C-alpha cells in the first residue's frame, strides 16, 4: 500500500463558525489552529495547504482562568532605544478585543509551514458580536 499524498484537486476548504463567548482563550485558540492547519482531517499532510476557513464571533467575551487578566503581558517594540511597550490582557481586551484572540491563535500555528500572519489574515475572520447569521434557504 502506498502512502497517500493529497493533491490540490483532493482538497476542500470548509467554513467553520466558532462562538468565543464564555470559552477559555487557550482552548479556543487550539481548536481554531487545528482547523486552520487542517490537522483534523484524515488526509492531513504538513506540506499541503489543507486547512479550513474560520469565522470567530463574540471575541470580546472570551474568558481566561486564574489571574491572567492582570498578570498576562503582551509586549511590542517601537524600534527606538528603550521603546518597549507592555500591555496586560485586561487592557488589550478593552481596547482591541479581537487582537488577543489573534495573538493566541498565531502563537499556536507553526512558524515555518504556515506563517501566523498569512494564515490568520487569510483564513480566520473575527466578526463583531452584532453579526447575525441567517440560514440559507
């Protein structure tokens, strides 16, 4: 029996809608990263782009355990000497609620095969909580 290697014609990119309301941030990020990379499919191959598309709604209502709202810090640098900036998770969720979810998902994606900025930008969409989804007839 030969090893199965998926071709471009064999791939289908499904759409998933994930509601983040009340879910733990890390557990949500692992589920979405699994969908984005395609590891939930039986024909997974790391060299083929077989991931699915994900829409995340209610990203502002994501939950965390413990004292992470005050203790978890996010860092970025302005490029100038002494220009390191830090923000805790509570402030980040107030100002940019989708950015916390994006950073968590990007941290769970492989850096070589699927660059975090490319995968999260093209495959996951963070929808506002006012979005209403209607079923197609």
